[in-house]
């Protein structure tokens, strides 16, 4: 049976990753970006199942954990070297080949592919003089541009993750305005927050097992059993004070160790009073009763209201934890968990109570969403941060600066993840670990 809990825990963690990627995918499709792949599972190995609809391939990978979405991207927009030539396109027909370096168009310096894109799109079906360098020799050709969707078409492009021509720039991430790019990036962590809301609201509508003021079990040999209290008795008051919740019962019992208390209960429609003397256990009072648990489902509106409160409170706790991770790392770093640690700690919960596990999963989903908003590459927040900087300076960041920021961000995350994984492994391997 322990294997069931581990299976559910791994499945749940994979769901959180898949939903995150689905957020990027749905936002990209809504904004009509080019998406070439959307798969269930890690991007490892050949697909078990695959089909193509439009320009996007869908399917299932062998490692069924999470998922991934692929937005094709240009890798060298800021030079003018030809890396992609579309078969049958104007560039191909004119004899342009991979490796040619475009230097001028109609006598004007080509600068880079962004310049070429903006120039070419305004000249559909026009003849242009194109100068380029091939194997160290300067050459020139006359080329008639094509037309697509009312814009000029060259049919060549820079280095890209897929076979992209420069005319497809408006459908790539690099070609988006800052707010559109930020929306696609932010959609991943936002989907984690939305999933948490759905999970917690659904769990509240099903209803948790909650304590009542009715006695569910009387422990043999305890003060309650000796005094004649029975399962099914509903506690109405203690020491003359009305009891509205089980917390009132436990609070009063704890504070009266060794004392006689008056308990009034409703039994078979009649009020009956008992006066047990409480025992003392660890300086706290002990009566020897267990509450009766009752499932209490909420209506949709109340469930949504309580679910929103849960997300608000959980977010505050997680943000406080992250702040301490920066200001007082030694005090909280031991509480971090890798996926290994998450599975090992949530599997017993899934084994014990599926609704309790759903609430735990909702909390983890919120944590993933908030963590991904941190302004640290390669996290989503880091990509939004860089897009914001580019918007402010009105130009793309220099390659050297981008490389430095990414190396620093990835290095910090790798160090942190390595430490957390090692700590989880040592914790599980230790005697009594897990």
C-alpha cells in the first residue's frame, strides 16, 4: 500500500509541472505564437504517441512526468549571416546559401536581421540589389522579393531552433511586445495558482472530516469512561460555559488538569450533567474522549471564498519564507525540499487521506507559482525581468550581458538544487529517515 502513496505523489507533482507548461502553451496559442511541440512527459526519447495538428506536434513521451512546450526561437538576430534558406523561396531562387553574410540591401548597410526584416516586409514583389560576402569574397545579386500576407518575403533567416525564416519573427517570442511576451511567460506560474484554487475549492465542496462537539469514542479506563460518558453524547457546556466547537472542549480540558469539571451533554434528547476529575498528562488535563468527525461540504460560493483565503494566507507564508531565505538563509534552508523530498513527505499523506493530500498539493502548486516569479534566470520571473530591462533601454540586451546574467542565475539555482537534493538523499538514507 505504501507504493500507492508514492505513485499518487509522483503523479501529483507531475501534474503541477504539466499545468505550468500548459499555461505557457495556452497563452502562446491565444496570442497566435508559433508553437511546434506540446508533449506530456519529459523531453527525453522518442514519443510513445504523436500526432500533428496544424503546425504543432502533440504526444506522450516515455518519461511520464510533467510536460513541455516548445516555442521556436531565433538564436542570432543581431547579425546578418544566412543560416536558414527556405526551399523554393526568393533567396533560394536567387542562389543565396547558408553561410552568406548579407552586407547591404539597395546600397544601405544591412546591420542585422531585425533591420532586414523591417526593410523587406515593406517591399512585397519588389526587386532589390543584395550584397553579401561568401567565403571572404564580396558578391551581389538582384533578387525579386516574394509576398506573404501583404508583406515582402525573402525566405531566409538567422540561426533558429527550428527552420524559421525572418518573416516569421512576429510569431516568435523575440518578435513580441514586452507585455505580450510577459503574458506568455507569466501564464505558467499563474496556472499553478489557478490550479491551487481549483484543487482547494473542489476539496472544500467535497468536504473535510471535521471535529464536532459530539463524542465519537470514549477511552477505556479514562475519567470519561469512569464517569459514564458515552459515544454519541453531544457536549453542550463545560463549567457552565456553552460549547460551540471542539476547540472549546480541548482548550478547557487542557487548562484544568487534576480538577473536577462539570460537563453537560445532550443524550437521547435530554440534558445530563457529569462531573469527572481530569487526569494530568504532560501538565495538561486528560478526559479520555475522542471527537466524532463529520464531513462538511461547502457550497460553491463559500468554498471559493475559503479557497481564496487559503491561497492568500499560503502565499503570505511562502513569501515570508523566501524573504528569510535571502536575509537569514541558515534558519530556513534546511526546510527546502527537492522533488525527492516532496515525494517522500507527501506520499504518506496521499496514503492516509486523499483530500488532505489535495490541500497539500495545492500548497505546493502555490509555492511553485511564486518561486517561478523570482527575478532570477532561467526562472519565468528572470525572463520577465530581462524583458522589462529591454523595454526600459529600448533595445535588446547585449549578448555578453545576457550570457553573464544567465550563467549567474543558473549557477545559483544549480548550487541550491544540488544542496537540497543531497540533503534529501542523506535524510532518507539515515537510520529512521524518511
